[in-house]
C-alpha cells in the first residue's frame, strides 16, 4: 500500500523569508543593477551613462576640469574608482586633483624594464618655444593671487614678447621665430592649457599648468632655459646647440582630439 500522507512542510525553510510573489525580491540586486546600465542592444557595460561620458572625455581630451566639463567632472568625483579601473585596463592611470578641480590620464609605466606596455598616448617632447611659454605661464599663475581657477588672462603679444627675449642677437629670421611661437600657442590652446576668450588674442591660463609644472620642475626648467639662452647666443639660427630638446615629457597628451571651444568674456 502506498503512503499518501502529505509530507510535513516547514514554511520557514521553504521560502527562507522571501515572498515568492514579490518580483523585486526574487531578483538579486546585482543582476537588477547591471541590467539598468544597458543603453543599447547587447550592451554589457558596467558603467552608467554619465560615467561612460566621463570616460570618453578623459580618453578624448588632454584633461577635464570642473570648468571645461562640469558634468563629466562630477561623474569622476562620484565614480573615481570605477573610471580608474577602466583606464587601468588600457594601461592608463587616472589622476584627480580635487583642489584644482582637474582630472587627467597618464600612460602607465612598467616597473620591469624587460616588459613594456602597449601605449595609446604619444610621448612627444615639448618644443623649445612651448617650454618657454609653459614656464612663463606657470610663473604668471604662481605670481597671481586672484581667487578661483582659470582667472589669469594673458595677451598673445605678451607671449610673443616674452619668447622674443630668448632670441639671440644673431638671429635674423624673425618671421620664422614668430611662426614657431604661433604654433606653440596653437598647440597649448588645443590642449586647453590656454583657454580661449571672446577676444582671439587673449587667453586665460588653465590651472592644469600647475599639474604640468610643479614647483620643483618649474625651477629645473627655468634653470635649463637660462643656460640654453646663454648657449644659443653663440648660434646664428637661435636654435638650441646640438639640436637638444627640453627634457619635459608630454604627461598630458597635447595632441588629444577636441572639438569643443572655450569662449567667454575675459
């Protein structure tokens, strides 16, 4: 004879405190959160839309700041760990300066000399003119106590005049020299080290220049410029003797693509 007596049911063990008719309770939190990140069919990304936009901005631009990319800057502050992890996957480092409200990427360096990493950034040394302008901008920013970021304004004519002071008396091709300075200014504008204003010949100095040139580096380069200015006085072309280049690696990708323009009243 078959025993048809129903087995005893331990209601507590069967449902373990979860209501089987509660759809929200039956879906693990992790699965529900991950599915909410999907922005298109087949999307397996783990960042939400603001975080993704911040990641793209970090990859596309030399840096982002509270002034140039307000929304992306807030996303960096909210998801610094996640964004650092994504950049690390690409052999890049994320640097965030909360005081100056700026974030930027750098190429990661292997601790082993035998094993290098694939690179996404071009490590192009600054030209002599770019170095002269950067050092001068950093000194101007350091000397100005005006509150708030990106408040110091310089004229194109001031930049030209300062770099001209490094031309030896024997240099005769003034047009070529001024063309080099113009290219230096253009590259620094592209990198947002110089920020455009409503006047095409006036620029604001971005606070990121303090990141590029910390005080000890500033003093080192200032001494370098003084020595090369003396040495170049013996050459007719005004070039650095022996073709020497400034020992200043491009920690920020000055050639990073950018479509945005930074304009405003100075």
